[in-house]
C-alpha cells in the first residue's frame, strides 16, 4: 500500500472516513492524500462567504481550504506523518475517480453519506458511484 486518498466534503460521515484513512495510512506507512471537490456549498453559505471577499473563485477556494485544514488536523492527531492536500473542481464522483487514476492511488476511502439531505438514502450518490466505478480498492466508512 503506497498511496491512500480520502475524499471529504467536510461532513461528519467524511470525518469518520478521514479518521479511518489516517489510521490505515499510519499502520501501513502509505502516503495520505486528502481531497475535496470544491463548490459543494449551499446558496446561503455562498452568500454568507462571498459577502466577506466579493471574489467568487477565492471564496470557493477558501471554503475548500477550510474543509482540507480541518481534515488535516484530524489526520495529524491520529499520527500520520505526511499529509498532502488537494482540491478538485467539477462533478465530485468523476473528479475523485480522475484524481485516483492520475495519482495512482491504491485505496480510496469515503464516507457512506455526506452533506446531502436526502436522508432516506442508504448510500450517497457520490459514494455509490465510487463504489461502482473507482479503479482501486474502495473503503466506505459508515
Ligand atoms: N465534494 C466532495 N468532495 C470530496 N468528497 C466528497 C464530496 N462529496 C461527497 N464526498 C465523499 O463521498 C461520501 C458520501 O457522500 P455523498 O455520496 O455525497 O452522500 P450524500 O448524498 O449524503 O451527500 C462523503 O462522506 C465523502 O467521503
Ligand atoms: Mg453529497
């Protein structure tokens, strides 16, 4: 196991995925890459954030940085030595798969659910697509 990618949208489900990925990276000695696909915020959040800077691309990058920064803290607390942070843009599932391919990751870790509000679903739409289409081992954390 050389490279583990964990994808996070900042949700509690994704936080559990970060903790699992960090533990796996620590015990296996693999590199850990924390990935977020930006732009996944509500209109209200966008208005609130954009009010501060007025620059949309900067606002979205800042929102992504916040998600990544919090995830890095969790991973470091668990004892991973090196953590790489990455932001992607576009359709979350497609962009995550693309990043896994380019980064030659051996394992992808995601939460079962994310920030979505369709609470009846057992699996979120992103985790469902990844489970089906990702070109590597996928770990789905409940
Ligand atoms: N924008 C995103 N960037 C990175 N990872 C994501 C993103 N959206 C979802 N994920 C990953 O997929 C998991 C499941 O989320 P998702 O399928 O979107 O469920 P929901 O429908 O509940 O939002 C999350 O816990 C996270 O690991
Ligand atoms: Mg979602």
